């Protein structure tokens, strides 16, 4: 009987050793599950350990649980606080299981949370950032770009999920967002050769090579102001995405990452200084049948046609495709006010085609613009050939540029009776320079009703003139009959400097005007 009891104990010990060994073995998780595990482990450590082990003045010990490199370091402790691939040999697990951590009457990890920590360690304790914010994401992105071959690095673009991770873990299903992004990219280019590649252990940053998407081509647009051979504008399809992006930010000159970031911008040659995009925003904007996705697909067709012709000079194209269907300022929705978290400044989507009003918060001034008739009564619709005016109210002196966007998408700078300057105070009525009122003589698309727009860009200081471009799609009568027109865009050229001009202080107001035939 004694021998039987000893054999039973030996079996139990052996079973425990085998079970513990298996717990410490990696299970071959995919990148998403492994990333979510790292995020979960960080959340558990922050919840139960960061109060005492934050690295701040008055915190205990040398361990800083949110600084992953220190957590898995060899020293200074004689026993590894976290020993990757060995949960049993990790001091943190020993302390939790013997009850010495967390100390006193502080809340303790649940059984499931302890299992998750052990599994995280068994998976080699994949790393996580100190915080899931733009600054940490930027550092990871720049570190990755610096590791890439010099011939490839300028073509790499980055998409982030980090903003979707809260202090307690993901606020949404990251795998679903990732799948949505992949579907959107494939919709834009079914021949996409590679899915976005994971950059970090938490799988919250991904990269693509724009050449895989055909988003690097620079001969698709020309400046409408010049219209001369050779005046092709180096605007890429990816730049069109950047013009729409509402979450960009600038670093102050003395920030530790500013020098490296500026070097990246110098080689990447972006129309907007935006180093990475939010993946969920991009997935939404490029989803099947969305206007921006259709624009990109149309530009890809144009690219193939121009490449087949050997990239001919402007005006020498032969049988290029029609542009996409008319969608001038489609879905004219206001952009949420962009906060100004110090010490960074927002990059406003002042040239966005598929969103409306935008400004920083707090705004530099108030601005209200509306279409009115002779009696100064607000108008929502205007019968063609019926005169109207624009009534502007502002609480400070402003400089401005007024743009018109007609129904076929053509953009032009509109000169006014007030030039480019308005005084604060009473409402001011804008009319065309040399004319009493605005008049829309016809609906260019020959439809019973269409929407045309004015865009007022206002600033406390003088603005540089916006650059207006148009794609090299066919401007033929056949295309116009199908209501397919070239793609137009406007933006502030980063190469054109105006002393004192700060684009983060610009207020953009979009004034839609529905034009009817009768």
C-alpha cells in the first residue's frame, strides 16, 4: 500500500512537471493572437503592478513593468523578473503564486489572468510599448524604416491600430479591422502582391510597399494654372489619401524624433507630412464602392495606360481612359475638430475632397458663410441663372482664398469684391470681382439638379495660393456623356512658403449650393 501511495505521488509530480513544461512551450500563435496576448499581458501588469513599479519617484524596486526591455533584462536582479519561454523560472509568476505580489490587500490577478501571463511568457514574452499613442507608434515606425534597405525605405507606408488599444486592452476587434483593411486594399488593386506586413510584436503597426499597389506613380496629374507640356505634377495616388486624412500631427522642432521624421519625409516626398495612417480610417475610406477607392482604381487604370504608352508628355496621351463618375465633394461631412495637444499641432485636411468644414480646437477665430439672395435671406437651393451672394461673418480680421467647385469637379480660385481680406465685425457680402452677384448659368452635367460648392479657406495671416491639379484622364465628349470626368484636387504646396503662415490655424468652410434647372 505504501508503495502504491509513493507511486501515486510520483505520478502526480510527473504530471505536474509535464503540464508545467507544456505551459512554457510556445503554441505557434498567429501574429494577431500573439499580438493580442502581448496587449493583454501589458494590461494585466499595468492593472496590478504599475502602482508600485512605475519607475517614478517613490515607486518600489528597479522593475518598470511598462518598459518591456527592463522587464525581461538579465539584471540587476539575480533572478529574471520575466524569463521568456520559462514561466516557472520567472520571478513575477513566483511572487504572484506565493501571494507576495501584489502586496497587502491590493486586488490580485484572477486565475485567467495568471494563465494569460504564463502563456505570454511561454510565447517568448512578446514586447509591448510604454503607451499606445502616436509618439510611440512614430518611434516604432521610424526604427523599422531605418532598418530597411535604402532602395526600399522611401516607398514604405505605415498603418496603425495602436489608437484602438486602451489601457485595459483593445477597444475593438483588431483582427476584424485588419481584415477590413486587407479587403479594402484588394478592392483598390485585386493584383496586390503582398498583404501589409506586421512591424511590431503587438501587431498594431503594419507596412506596405506603395509599388505593390501602384500608388507610387508620379505622372498622373498636371497643374491647371500652367497647362503647358512638361508641367506634370508629381502627385501620387497615395497623396490623394493623405489629403483626406484628418488625424495628422506635427512634432515641435526640439522633439527627439523630429530630425529622423524630417529625414523620412525628405526621402518619401509626401504631399502632406503624415508618417502613418490609422488602419480603421483607411479601411473605411477604401471600402468597396467608396468614392476615394473608385478614384484610386481609376488612377490605376490611367497609370497602366500611360505606362503602356511609354509615359508620354502632357498633351501627347493617346486613348487614355475616362475618369471616375462625378462625385464633387461627395459626402460633404464636417471633419471633427482637431485638438491641439501640446507640444504637437494638427495637420488639417484642408484639401480634402470627401469631407467638409474643418478647424483646429480651439479655433483661431469664428467664421460663418452662407449663400443669400438680394434680401440677404439664406438659400439652400438656387435656380440656374438666378443671382446670389455669399454672406461672411467673422470675429477677427482674416485673410482668405475662395474656391469654386462646379458640378463636374472642376476647381478654380474665385476672385471677389473684397480681394482676399475681410475685417472683423458686421457681416460682409462677397460677390465676384467686377460683378454684382454670383450666377450659375447652367448645370454642366445636364442633370435636373446638381450640387456645386464654394470653399472658403481663412487664416489670421496671408495664405499662399492653393495649387490646383487635374488628372490626365480623357476629357472627351464621350466621357462627359457618361458623366465621367478627370479628377481634380487642391492643396497648399509644401514647397511654397509664406512668412507667418500656419496651416493649423486655417479654418475651412464648405458652402454647398444645390442648383436646379427650374
